[in-house]
């Protein structure tokens, strides 16, 4: 596989969080409307009010030695700063379409972005045009994004090493342990079933990190993945999807919302590094879907994660030396197929991704 991942990792400093268009952030009361859920379609039990007393602290980079650790922090404490910047991410992921999103999709109406204190989940109340992000969902997705970014970062370091020239495979086992990536994944999984305090061993998100720092690039990848999730929810409301239909129609609605998010992000992305970043962000979001399904199982009103993955991949249109494809392989292999050693050596990026997609079909196929 190629060396293009270097260019992609360096490009991740692009400040995705900065956009003039934003969703309104509000305190809201519990509602009686329909929830078109992204993952579980479950009604939340409790809603958290916005807190303004979060102290973001200092950027600690990728290492753990100087990392800020939590002291009985809740997911609300840890991710409130991420929630505050999330309101602009659906506009920033495809800035060439920001005005179109605001004027033609949202119709200049008041849409709201709301926090929740449920388990990891994201959903929209269609009649109210209100999107809900649970703090546990933000924490779970951020932890997965950290695993993705660290995997990419370390692969980039290896590719810079003159001694690694000609190496066909990368062993990230030691990195996985040293960087506590197993603990980030385990916490992300636990949050799918219930919210819980932020583990002390894990670094807390820093939404104020400089965009060209390691933490800033991580945040940008996280916000890119979150953008796909939020655009999925926007798609539900835009198409006026309804709960009062059969299970088959509910499944079709999920496909429509997925297609809306994927096409919105990629349709005018061109064929350069911008597209590569957007594809990588979608892969991270899809990886979260797979993780969610592993923990909670599938449902009759949502397509299986592998089917949603298949539909999204068909729209990627990546080249033979795609850095997004290469880094997507590293992430998916590390997360879902770390033990098997039957991956052929010497493949180009697109060949490796095709192999990984086939492997995902074997692991998650119906």
C-alpha cells in the first residue's frame, strides 16, 4: 500500500469546526413527538440541560504521559465542549453546499440541536426538526475516532521510517496496548448500553486544541464522522419520514437517510484529498455502526450495518492509491478482525480495501 496517508494525516488540521452556519443549541423539555432514531429508535428517559462551566484545559497531544485524566467526570462533563462545536459540523463537512443546506434543505427554519443523557445514541424528532446527541454517543464516537486517528498517525510514522521501506504489513499490537486503544474501544462499547463515568485512564477530549495539533486533527476526524450522523438525521426530517409505517418502509427510510448523508458529503467533493478526508470520516461513522450492532444486535426497523456499509462504499469512488481506503483498512482490521493473518501482502490501497470489505461481509453478513 502507498504513502499517501501522509498527505491525508497532514490535511486533517483543516478546521472543520469553524463555519458561519450553525444549528441552534437549546435547552428543551421532554417531548411527545416521533423519534426517527439513528441507531435504536428508543425514546430518551432523561434530558440534560446545557452546562456552561466546562473548563477545557490544555492540549496534551497523542501521548498518555501528559494526558489530562478525569476525576469522576461524567460524559456530559467530558464532551460538553464537543457538543458546543457540533452545531456547525453538518455545514462545514461540505462547505461548498453550506448555503444550499441552510436555504434549500432547512428552508431557513429553526432547527435545534439538543443534548441528552441517555446511552450512546443519536436521533431526530421530525415534527420539531430537533436533533438529539447523547453525551454518551459523543463520547463513544470520540473514543472510536481517537482509535482511528492514532492508528493512522502511527502508520504514518512507520511510513516515514527509512527502515520500513518495502514493508507490506504494519503491526500495531504494541501501539494498541501502549496507547490504551483497547480501553477506548471497551468504553465506547459499554456506552452503547448505558452511560457511565469517564474512565480515569483515558484522555478527556479537548475541543479547544489547535487545529494543527494532534488533538485538533483528531477532533476534525471526529467532527467529520459526526457530520455524517447528523446529516442522516437531517435527511429523516427533510424527507418527512414517519414512524407510522411498516417495518419494511422504516428500513427503506433508513437507507434514504444514509444516502442523503453520503451523497451530500461526496457529491461535490471532487477527486482530491478533500474527498479522501470525507470518505475516511464516513468510514469512522460506519465503524461506529458496526460497533453498535455488535453490542446491541440488529433490529427489524433498521438495515444491518453491513448493508449500510455496502451502500455507502458504492459511492466512495476512490482511486487505486487512495489514502482513505488504506487507512480505512487499518481501522476496520484492527477493530473487527485483529487476529486473522490471512490478509494478502503487497496489495494496493484499493485492493486492500476490497479485501477488507469482503472480510466485513464474512464477519457481519446476514
